[in-house]
């Protein structure tokens, strides 16, 4: 061991004596140090960025759950208020031969009131009779109909403990799109083939487009065209595995969508435009670049100081 140390010291002095070799080795070791340091800095920064993307994805998923539940509760509250109306109870339990027409007129009037008073022209009220009730219990959630997709609530009304009538309140799915627009974000609902097939063929032909290798269908008249175009080019495998996509014009997050009877109907996709000045993705990229530049500057400064 002592002999090795003596040999190493002798070699070290020999190398230092050869100025050309000495500075060549210093340069090589310095460059190696820079690249190794940058590798670890990039690794650490990339790991932090990835975790930040994951946290943002979780935020979007939580937000989408809260937003959907809020709209579902809203339509259920409206249905409950209508169902408790004394005039409606008296009418549907009466022997009035014209009660069907009168209830239809009441539903039309309520729909018009929502459009005028609440400035919400996407809420519709109607009454469903015993033979056409989806289920004789309270139902609340997404509903696929021949006209498209709605956020719906159905409240059964009973006469002598037997369900005779259902109050249905439906809000167009565009309400979720409008919420995200106010937040300067984007939203789209992608239907799988099973849900898409429940929509009227004429509506499908006029408004819907197949995307993601024909795995999903999107209403091109309802959702932002640029966002739909990005979705059409998105990789469904990445979307499914990672839960988000960040390398396109939009940062987008996806979650499964279910109808009010528990059937999977497709994907809800939320996101924001990357090109916006204060977009989340740009902030992360700028942070990564800044940290990398600062780290490189410090490393180079330390090496120059050694010289």
C-alpha cells in the first residue's frame, strides 16, 4: 500500500511537470465534471417537473369531480323544487282529462323562465309518466339521449305510495364547457362507441367526429375546434397510461366518464393552452431552463476558480 502511494505521488509530480499534459487532463476532467453535474441537475429538475405535472393532473381531476357534482346537485335541486310544487302535485293526482297537456305547458313555461330569469338557455324541464320512467327512484348524473349528452336529474312523484310521474330536469353538457371557458381552460367529452350509438343517427352525422383511431367520438359543434384538433392527434395509449399529455398545443388531463346508471360512456378531457403567457406548462419549462442555466453558471465558475 505504501509503495502504491509513493508510485502515485511520483506519477502525479511527473504529470504536473508536463504542462501540456497537465492542462489537457484538467480540461478533460473539468468537462467531465460539467457534463456529470448537468446530468444530475437535469435529472433532479426533471423529476421535480414530473411530480409537478402529476400534482397538476390530480388538481384537474379533483376540480372536474367537484364541477360535475356541483352541476348534478344543481339540476337535482331544481327537480326537487319543482316536485314539491303544490300545483303540480294537485294536478297530477287529479282526474283532470287535460292534465297531461297542462303539465307539458308547465314544463315549457319553466324552461322558458330558466332561460329568461337565470339566463340559462341550456336547462330543460319535462315530465315523464309511469310507463316511460327510466327507474322509479331518484336518478342524478350524466345521461346519453338521442339528442346528445345532458346532466340530468329525475325525481319520482308518488300517488298513494305508487310512482305515477317523474320530474326530469336536464342541463346540456355544454354547461361544463362554459365553466372551463370562464376559467380560461378547455373541456370536451369524448364518447365511446357504445354511448355514441345511442345518439340519433342524424345528430351523429351532423355533429360528431371520430378521433383517436376511431376509439372515441366528439361533438365538433359543441367543443372548441382547436382543442378537438389536438385531441384528434393525441395518443390514446399515452393518455390512458400517463393520464395527461403535455407535448401538444394543450396540456390535457383525462378521466373516465360514467352515465347515471354506472355505464362507462367515454372520457372527460380538461386542459389549458400552452401558448398562453402564464400557462402552467410554460412556467414549468421556464423554471427548468432557469435552474439549469444557474447550475451551469455555478459549475463553470467553480472550475474557473480552480484554474
